[in-house]
């Protein structure tokens, strides 16, 4: 919540000599943050952020109280001026107050008075200027006064048309609305109740006010109004919030009351209101003052030891100094031995536990005055075992180094993308309140989002992108299974993409990687480790190759270092053999078969492919003896025979 | 031939070799060492000498051979160094990819905090209301929840833990980390995706936060300040300062807002623009508020939160902080990204810059 406060208005409550810039600095360090100072018609106006727990500071007087408490800490003399609201004198004529049916469970206080002979005059310039400076619309004085008083003291009040109330029986019943009742607010918008809203009704059951939120058209003042009922009530904060949120009627009054504005403030609000109506509109008090105050804020004392202060601050603050600071905030403070007994004022319900009092003392002492130091306590060593952030960084760096681009895409998908992911729509988790149609379902696959990125960058083809992110698989009566996934989509050729994947797995020292597929299938599965764990898959579609791989599988099977193999002491014989193979020969199984022919064939790699000719680079090796040409010749013959007999291929060239 | 004649021939040849400055290595090779080369022929003539003369001629013959080899080598080097090359040619770049800027920021943040003993963790992005709000001292319908524009998942609520929501902040990791460890010491850094129901040039429906949580005996506001200072200097540069100001969060008490000093204006709030005469003109710094950048919130862990995590607030205290990565990262010099949505656009023109 932000509040605008003109400097001159603040000084009506504050005795202090202070430059606006300095006030901004000091208040921001120890109290509500002054975000800006605007110049409005030559006057500095503070734009102050007030936190939600401090409804008491949402007024000119509340801020003045803060300033008066803070400035002395910086050596600037400051004093909160006494609030001089005159008592409301007995009426000259006696008009009947409405018959009010109270409901103490719903409302803490009702305070009202009837004013007659209210002249409809324009808002005086001094008041209009202030309301303009705080960005409020200026109506005529009868309306402006209620806004002015609310801003000055931080508790709302409302002016009813007294004659409208009389016409409907001069009765106010404070109750909860049922469902389906209609009302029209004073700005002409109509609503239907859902049930449970706190409303004022007349004797006939008509809603005549949305108390602590907004007036209704049927009881509010209009151009003909001459007599008003000035009323301040204090509906339960939860009820105000419920009604205000349900119907999206977010007024200043609602914001104050749902944050627990102090009902005790209503007395000064009514007095100041009457004073202004008398002075500006020539109004006369026409009834006794009605005050039903069933539940004043009675705040419990909070005790705080000097040890507790030390425990949070790390420096000792004398209890006497703490007492002085708290008293400037209007707390009643006693020191008993080593303990502060603090009774907060009724407008500070946020002070309820020792830590709250610590905060008040600490902020006035000044956080900037506390030393800054790192922890000297033992470093925890109990790390979660299922994550490995270093590995994730290695993956990112490796893929970027080989030319691939990391992207971040949204975890939420449109209906079309969810369907495209290969999981049926109803097996996705869906948002109950999406903001936009393209982000409704929690994704189960990264592939659609990454495919969209590749398609959206036509000038960068071929393009390979990757992302490490969660996918979300629903589980019955539980949170979804969040599976951290490395997703890759590339418009490069399959061999190139797979080559990078294999290099990555090798860099992570993952042993026993198997990539398996059925002949001609567009999908291959990736297995890792001794247990042949399914880690992910590779899919080839028309335009792209897509890979998904569970990061957890990488974490499980990755090693920080390889298993060292001593260097070969005997010669490795390397040679290339080229075979012509029938079309649609699956090369993977062929290579596996050739590799397994003999233990002396230690490596067999595909080096080039030209039309139907496939050149393999073969390493022959024996760890103990150097292989001779006579030993290799039969191996070579077996390779050629295997290719011919099992795969229908033929060697290019002749065996010697 | 007699020995003295042979020696003279050797000497003459040596002198002749010294005058050969224009021949290339190949030409020298051909002229002296070819099948009919002058040295080859002379070397063959040694057989015409007597045995004693041969002994005497052996050494000068060998010296001449060495001189020849040296000359050929030298000629070889000179020739290859003299050809025309164009070193003004542009380089042929390898294809280079890029780690996403958010990942780069995460890695840097992780490194900074792990170096002062924090453990990085990861917790659910879809979580129960209990962990996201209620255990953090925010009961249902509390006005403080307004600031977290929450996405709800269309699923039945859990009887005890409430509705299923997308995490609006990384603070759901606080009670989860307390549950994981059982007891202090805790020094956690939790970095994760978060979600809020908002979208404009400075907000995306998905964003990232990092959350720090420290709980132990004797943890004070001073340790929070020390940690913030350490991070500010490590992330933005050695001269950076941090400060905390009063604020309010339900899950910390006291609560603070954190500011880092502006590195553009050096924390003065005034940027000096020099003009040719050497006189500077002072202008309000466009990048900060009076010399400071607001980065996010922090505070001392509320006793109710410690209790929700099974930790006795009478024995332990702690602090926590949680900030947006996007905001923290783009405050770095030169990274004033005008539309935060670019980060998640997958636009290569943008991403290739990082």
C-alpha cells in the first residue's frame, strides 16, 4: 500500500525542522520507505510505501507519529503534536437516531451522529489542493470531508442521506446477507450477493450499505441531501476482505479495515468530521452521539529480556534506551529487573510477540548501525543425494561448447502443445485460474516447446537447442512427479546429434550406454549402467531429432573420473574396410555383430558413408603379443564372410 | 691425385659454398649433393688417395658435408619465410553455443554461496499451500497473500496441506529444508522456477528466485548483513555496498528490504557527464533510486516458521532471503534489459549475445 502525504499536511501533526530530502532518508532507513518526493504545485509530496501489517501508518497522523519517533535517533528534535479534535456538543435540535440492530460478532464498533442544515458548498481551496495533491477526485464539500478525514486519521467514515434512511424506516440492521440479494453501489454498479457479506439492511430487508467498503446508492447522499448521518463502523477484517475480494470492490476503506484499522480511531474521525462539516457546510449537530463499542482492541503486554534483544541483534542495547524508543511509538513500557514489559497502543495489533518488539527497537536503533559479519558456526555437510548441480553445469557448458544453444521455455503449455507432447490431454495437470490460453497445462514433455524454438529461428538452421527443466507427471492424491529432464531438439542430421549425445555421455564417464531401436523405427531408447536402466529416448521426425533424457539417470550413472586403462604395450593395427550394403540395412546391429566376432577386434567405427558404401575403421589388438599379418588375415576374412552371409554385403576391393 | 691437391679442392669448394647466397635449398641439394653434384663427385675421388692421405682428408671432407647440411637447412628456412601471406584474413569461427543467461546467473550465485558454506537444494515447483503459505505464517485468506498472485492447480486439495499451487516463491523450501535436515545447522540456497499470475514488460508468468536460509544457535541480524555484503561484493564488484531497511513479511520478524549500492553512479545517485572543457555536469542517475537498487526481501525467520519446521525458536534463530534472479542479474552493468520476456522467448538474436 502506498500513501501520498504533502509536507505541509504532515507538519500539522509534527513539530520538527527538517528538509524533505533528509526526512526521506531517515524515515526510509528506520520506518516506512519514502519511495519518491513529488513536486505538486510547489509542495513536496511524499510517496510512502506502508507495509500491510501497519494500517496505523496509513494516514497523515500515523506517518507523523513514525517521523516523530525516528528523527531523534538522528539528532533532530521532533514531537508529535497533540490531536485537538473538539468534543461534539449536545444538539440544538433532537432528531431521532436510526434504530440500530447491532451484531457484536460481525462488528466491533458503531459510532454515528446526525447533522442537519448541511449546506452544499464547493470544497474550499485549501482542502481541494490537498486532495488533488494526494490524487483524489474533488467533489463538493459534503463528500470531500469524509475522504479528507479518512486520509488524515486512517479510519474510514461514511455520510448517509439521513432523509433516505428515515423514508425507509430509520432502521439499520447489521447482518450477513443471504445469497442472491442485489445492491447497487453509489457509483451505480449493481451486484448480487453470494451470501455471507456483512451488510446494513433497513427494516424491509433492503441492503442500504456495504459497511467498511462502500456506500449504496439507495442511502447515499445526492444533490438534494441536507441532513446526513455521519457514521464510522468497524466490521471484522476477514469479513471486509471476503466481501471486497468476492465483488472486486477494492476501496481505501476496505484496504484499511481488512488490515485491522483500530476502531478506537473512530472517535477522533467523528469529531474531526463534525468540526469540518460545521466549519465548511454550516452544519449543526442534530442528535446525540451513538456509540456502541463492543470490542475495543485490548492488546496484551509483551515481555522482552535484554538477552532476547542481544540474541537477535548481537549487540547489547540498554533497556532504558529501548524503553525510550518504544514510548515514542506510544507503547506503555515498564522495566522489571532485566525485562521490558511492553503494552502496545490499541492501533498496533501487529506487536504481539517478543520478536515484534525486537523489530521496533532494532529499526529505531538503526540497522545501519549494526556490524556486518559472516557466520562462525559449523558448515553443514548433509547434502541432498538426488541432485548434482555441478553435473548440470557440465552438461550445459559441454553442449554450448559444441555449438548448441541453451533456452528456457515455459513450464506451461497450450492445449495444442499438450496434445502434441504425446500424452493425452486429460493426463495433464491443468491450472484452475490460467492467465493466458497459451499457458494452461503443466507440460509432460519438453519437446513441443523446444521444437517451437527451432521453428521460430529459421535464419539459424541447422539449429540445436537444449533445456534442463522439470516435466510434471500427475499422481493420484499427491503432488505430481517432477522429473528433471534434459531435452534436446535439433534440425541437424541424426548422426551428428547422436554423436554429440554419445560424446556427452562419455564426458560424464557413464559406462555401458546402449542405444537400442527396432529396424526402421523412428524412436530409439537410451539405456545406461549395469542394470540397463532406461534413461531416455531419441526420436527422429520429419524436420528434427528430439532427445529426452532424465537428469537423475545421468546423476546416478555419471562418474567424476574414468577407470584408468594402462597404455597398450603392443601395437594396435588399424585398417579401413569398405562394404557395399543392401538398402535399408540397419548399421547398428551389423556393427555390433562384427565387433563381437573376435576379441582381437577392439574397436569398430563407421568412418564414412557414400551411397551404399560404408567404410569402417577397425582396430585389431592383442594385449600380450604383436599381431602379425598372418594372424590378421583370417580375422579380415571372417569379417568379410560375416557381412556377405548375414547381411548380404560385399567388400569393395579384393582380399590379398 | 695427391693429397695436397685434394685438400685444396675441398677448401675451394668450401669457399664457393660460402658465396652461394641466392640458391634455394632444393638447388643447393641438387648442385652439391645430387648424383652428379660437385660434392658427391669430390667425395668419390677420395678413393684415389693413399691410405695415409685418406686419413688426413677424412676430417675436412666431413666438415664440408656438415657445412653443406647447415647451408641447405638455412636456405630452406629463408625461402619458406619469404612467401606472401595474408594475416589480415578474418578467422573462421567454430560454431559456438551459449549457456542461457539465467543459467549463468544461477551458476555464479551458487558458486558465491557455496563458497561460504551454503548447500544448494531443489524443492517442488508444484507444492501444497502448506509449504508455500500456511507454514510461513500466512493462513488462508490472509491479506498478505494478495502480493502473491497465485496459480492454483485444478486438483482436489489435500486434507492437511491444502490446495495444490504453483510455487509463487522459493520460500516453500524453508520448511522443507528444516524437515529434510531435522535440526540445525542449516545453510541452504534454493534456486528454482516460480510462477505468478502476472505478465508485462517487467513480469513474466514464470520467473526464478534464489532463497537463502540459515538457522543455528546465535544467528543474528549481523550475520544476515554479513552475508548480503559478501554476496553484493562478489556479484557486483568489490566496491558494492548493501543495506537493509524495515519491511514486513509474514514469515520473517524483523523483516527487511535489501538495497545494493548503484555501481553506475557509485552509490551517489548523481551521474557526472563530462563535457569537452573538462567541467562535469551533474545529473540524477537514471538507473537507481538515490544511489540504491532494491533487490528483494529478507528477515529473521519468524518463530512460527521455525516451529512449523519442527525447530525450537527458544534455542535457534535464523535468517532468510529470497530474490528474483532476473532482477538481480539485470542490475549488472550493461544488462539493462528493457523487456524481461526476451529471456523466455527462445530468440537466438537475444540469446547469442550471452
